[in-house]
C-alpha cells in the first residue's frame, strides 16, 4: 500500500471496487436480472477511500419484482457484514432514487457522488444525470434548508479551526463543508469559490487516514490521545509536532470554511438578484452604477467592492474597505481581497521602509474599536493572505493551538476575540475604552491585540517574550515611544491581576503596592490593565471568568488605585 496521500486513496478505492465487482459477479451473474447495477456514494463514490472507510452502496434496478431484488440485495450485503465492514446500503429503482433525492436533502447531496461499480452502467449514468438535473431544478427552493442544515451541524460539532479535539468531517471547516461547496457549484447557483480549498480538503483526508491508521477505527474526531501518533505519521516530528499538526488543521479548516461561505454568499446573491443594468449615456453603454459607501468603497449585492477611483494596489483603499466593513457589517467581496493581495496592497506600507502614515494607524484603531463586527473583517483579510502582510509578526501565532483547558480559540483568534470585547467593559475607576485619553486608548487596543503574541508551543514566559516583541511590531507602524512603552508594559503584566487573586492576599497592602508599582503609579494605565484582563478572560471559556473572579479583581484594582492616590 502506498504512503498516505492521493496514491494511497486511489489504491484503497481500487481494492474496494475490485472486491465489489468480484462479489457482484459471484452473486448476480446467474440470476437473470438485467437492468440492475451496484453503485457507490460517499468516499467510494468520490474515489477517496482510506483505511477503515465505510461503504455507502446503492443497488439500482429497473422496477424488478421486489422478491428478486431483495434476494439479490441480501446476497450482496451479508458477505460485507460478515467481513466486518461498516456498510450503509439502499435499494432503489430509478424513480425511487429520484423521489428519495427530492424529499431528503442529505440523500440528495449524497447522490450527487453516485458512481458505477458493477452491473448496468447505463442505468447508473441515467440515475446520476437525473439526480443532477433534479438538484439543479430544486436547489433554488432548497437553499434555505441547506443553510439551516449547516447551522445545525455547526452548533452540534463546533468549528474545526478552533477545536483541540475537532471532528475533521462534521465540524465547520471540515470535509462536510467541502461537500456542500461542490453541491452548491453543481446546483449552478454559484460558480467555484475564489478560494482554492482543494489542497486543504486533501490534507484533511490525510488526517482522516492517519487517524484511522492509529486507531484502526472509522472515526473523524481527532482526540488528544491520538495527536502525537497522527502527527508522526504525517511528518510533524519532535516535541512541537502535535501543535504543528493542529495549526495545519486549523489553517485548512479556515480555508474550507471560507470557501463554503464565499460560495454560499454567491448563491445567496444569485437568489436575490438586484436589477443592475448597463446605462445608456448618449447612445453608448456604460458600466452599471453601484452604491457609494465611502470614498473608494462601493457596495454591490450586499458586499463591499472597489469604489470609483479606487486602486487595487492602494493600502488606503484596503484600510477603507476594512473600516467600512467593520462599521456597516457588510462583508468585503473575497474576490476583491484576493485581487488586492495579488496587486500588493498588503505589502505596500512596508515596502517603503518608512513608518505607517497617520491615516493607516487611525483606520486600524477604528477597526479595533468597532467591537464584534471586526471579527469577520480580520478573518477575510487573513484568508486572502493580507493580515500577515500588514502585520508580519502575526505569522508567529497564526493558527497556533492552545493547550490550556480554559481557552477555546487559537492564539490569533483569541487575541481578536479579546479586542472585540473591549467596548463592553468598565474599570473599577469608571474608565471605559471610549473615555480614555487618546494615547492610552491606543495602548489598550494594541496591547489587547498583541497580548499573547509571544506564545510559542511548549515554551513558558510568553508575557515577557511578547513585551520584548512590541518595539519591533509598533515602531514600523509609526507609533510614538510613549505608546510603545505602555503597550509593552501592559503585555508584560496582562497576567498580573489573575495571578494576584490566585496567589496573593488581596487584603495585604503589599499586594496593592505591587500592582501600583507594576504600572508605574499611573492610575489610567491601571485602568487599561483592568480592561485588558476582563477582555482577555472573557474571550476564554466561561469557567475562566465569572462574577466571583471579577469581584476579586475589582477589589484588587480598587485598592491599587487607592495606593496610587
């Protein structure tokens, strides 16, 4: 058997087909039942079988007597059951096949992969053509059902990009999403997505096959006890191998999920078309108008696009799109972002060697202060490859998993979640994000964005490491020395208050003095630290932050403020 990968899956598929054809010849050859066929859906239908894959088989017939077909089915299924193979099976006439597909959404999508294995090839071809034609005819009406099915699955299985023990098939960003992308494209509701998701899909197939090799079971949940062995099979070696595996899984999941969302958005636009016709000006055709949202930013079909006079290589246009997306909640068309990356908009600010201009810093701060609406903005920039071009240091934590039981996101997503929560909170002194002085407001936004930037797999001391990185991150962005100093201090001490409530006596005056000294006796900086701690903890799982812990921190901060006064 070849190593894991496409050659291995091709060989597993060939072996399964060969065995099934031998079985068909043995049990169907002498029955005198023309117009019958064995077909496959699922992994065998797609041609991507792996070790421990189950079989999804359909016995098709041209309306033969039930007794004859049932006898043939039993002769096919029982040897497979006896061999221990997991089998999902059905018996359908051509009309029944179409009827099931019309009534059952999951079955309809599954039958799109219908492929001949043995018997009457013309019957399978007719069934496949009919299923695809019916799917195209009904998909427009079934799209809301598709979205409801997706939402229910994500609520049940979570998001693969952020799960330590994710389901590589069912979680959002898993292989099931890729199946839905293909189904939407087959419906003609949407063309292929801009995002190339196929390499990511193949990588998840490799993970599936490695997991089956390790566990010797047909399963898709990547449990902690399997991480090291699966990582080793896939070539992720050494102490950080499991973390490298999870980072790759996270990256693949984000790409696949982005491809699904892009495809679904295209389908949605095509289902609710706006009437956009070319204009006729003095007898000549002109491009259709779109809505102006802001300078250089337009909107078409519910998405932001390049506006009048905008240049795809201009970083100012890129920031304007991101700012308006965070402000309005309208997504940026993914094709626009891919074009801007190809044209160098993300690299332009760093290309000159000069610090960022003031407008770029102001736009960044506007996005960071916009609350939860910024999250899809950063996700879309990241998928297009623009985020790490704007902030190269982001690459060090991109898709980096967290082993702490209190965390629910990768490091990069956790930092963005935390900064998105800042507008909710109030320090014990009454300070809020919008009430801070301008430089301290900047320091709070930036320190929250980068508070875990120093994290590395299996290496302690991320607070100090992150603080040491701040100068190299913020100086090229043009932030003054005072802001850089405050951000480094907040990053260095972002765990101070949680550590104090766990290890120190809140009633001891020395505890309050230690906190006051850490912030240099600056009450506003202490308020920033308090707000950062609340956002950081609230971006973790619920057990990381509750009213009792919040109350203890409030008491500590109040006493430290008194010590400063």
